[in-house]
C-alpha cells in the first residue's frame, strides 16, 4: 500500500511539474511572438524614416533582438544599422538638392 501511495504521489508531482513547464513554455512563446512583432514594427518604422538608426538600434537591443556586430554596429531583422547613417528615402521623397 505504501508503494502505491508513493507512486501516486510521485506521479502527481510529475504531472504538476509538467503543467508548470507547459505554462512556462506558453508564456515564453507569447513573449517571443510579442518581441518579434515589436521588432518588425521597429524595422518598418526605420525603413519608412520614422526612426533614425540609433533609435531602431536601441529599440532592438531593449527587446533583446539586436546584436552588436562590432564598432557600434548593430544588426537586427537582417538589416545592418550603422551609427550616423539614415535610411535611403524613396526617389519621390528625396529632399531638394539630393541626387541619386
């Protein structure tokens, strides 16, 4: 009888641990999806010129998705961002005096 009770208790404990692990995985997946969405928004805002590269870099790093690749450069979303450079503007949106 004691062995049965011990087995029951052990299985109950295992089930509890597995439920907690599943909940943790679900929370982690939700966080990762949220970070990816926020990162995509940062990239889009930078590409449209709404954010300068430094702001995009800081945002990516704060999300934990930016990665320093050397000398102040950060790569995020497959786009390498260098300090002091601005995204190219479409030809119809270029300021006067700027040529291609």
